[in-house]
């Protein structure tokens, strides 16, 4: 089992009926089990016209720390690399 020091939130931008989005959501659901400090927030781009226009041709998109990390055909290995970077960032943060 892998552990992240603090909660790490990944945002998945998707829309209903998108098979790539569904696949990425399934991979993230598996990773939540392995990374208990992982939080996934899914955002339906169809609920916001500007977001829909901006992201429609790029979904699924995965965002971490306000930056798009991955888009389109996302693999488990790519998601694990994002989580590894998140863990390193958390480890580098000063502790109180």
C-alpha cells in the first residue's frame, strides 16, 4: 500500500457519456483504495458553459494543485506518476 502524507486532491473534469472519462474515473476509484489519502473530485463540464467550451475536446482532464496534469487517454501509470509527484511535494512542505 502506498501512502501520501497529507490529503492530495485530484480533480477529474469529465462529462456523462464520455468513455475515456469513465475509464479514468474507474482508474481513480482503484487508486483511492491504494492511496487512502487521495481525494478525487469529479466535475461535470456540462454544468458550466465556459468550462464546457474550454475543455470539451480535452476531457478527461486531471488537475492537481490548480494545474492540468493529464488529459485525453489517461493511463494508470500516468496517474501514479502524478501521485508520486504529489507525495514528493507534500514531503517537501515544512511541518509545523
